[in-house]
């Protein structure tokens, strides 16, 4: 996000999770996942809140426009953050993640942009959401990943539309949501990797960083 931060004038921070012991760069306690962070009950929610507080103390920051983005375990943590810190979070970006919080009741609407490949073997596209949607999800939305369905219902979204963005990328968006927009980019055949122009096809069809920043800027 460095070059996008420089070009667009926003603050970016890279919190470091618990050492993944060689399997992954870091683990985050996102509820029922992941690794040592979850096993040891590391207070990563408190850590993220402290990072935001420290930044706001040292830099001029719009406290109404705080966003959290993550990949894999970090994406699971982004969901968990929205569940537990909703009053301070405007929106989250989730790349290859699922909701592993079994008691997610956000204190306010939180926006979501999600990116997921259908061939992801680490966090499957249809990985279960540990909290069920608070209301039935129908139509196009009922075909989305369960964790996205949870946010669609929680944010009161309706009027789903699926648009083909490129040969293998489909964007599903909603014409109306109650205070927070939800958007999903599905990459047909995409695997467990952050999509970018330097990736192999089909992941190269989506610049996830730029797409996420554009979504955050619209909030």
C-alpha cells in the first residue's frame, strides 16, 4: 500500500501478528483461528485498537475513516475486528478470509469489500461462517460465500447485481445497504494469493490493493 498511500495521502500501518513459526509470516487471533495466536488467546483486538490509538495520538487522523485490510489469517482478523471494534471501524477489506468469530454482533454497520478465488485450497471460497446471518439471504446473495452473506444481512443490503469485470473476475454489489456497502470480487480459478498485476492469470486480472483503496476512498 506504500505507493498508493503516497499518491492518495492516507496513513497506512502494518501491524505484525504472532510469529507463525515458519508456516506463515504471522498468525492472528481472529476467534477460532489461527495458529499460536488463537491457541494462546493473544489479545489481537486490543492490539489493533492500541495501534489505532497510537497513530491518532501522533498523526492528524480522521477517526471516522479507519479501515482494516488483511489477507488469509489477517483477513480473518479483519472480520474479527469489525465484529468487536465496529464503533471505530468504517470498513474492512478481506482477501481470502472467512468469519471465524462465533459471536459476531457489530455495534454498527461496517462496510465490506471481499476478494476470493474459487480454487482457494487454504481458505475455501465457501468456507463456513461461524456466525449465521441475522436474517435470510436470498437471490444472488444466497450464492455468495457464507461470511459475505453474513455481512449482506447484517448491513441490510438488497438489490444484488453481478457484473463481469474481466474474463475471470465477477463483481457482486448491492444497490442499497443500511449505512455500509458490501462488495465481493470473485476470481474464477483464483488461489490463495493476493491478486496483483504481477501474479499469474487469473489473479493478474485484479489489482486488489488499488481496488481496495478505491473502495475505502468512496466511504
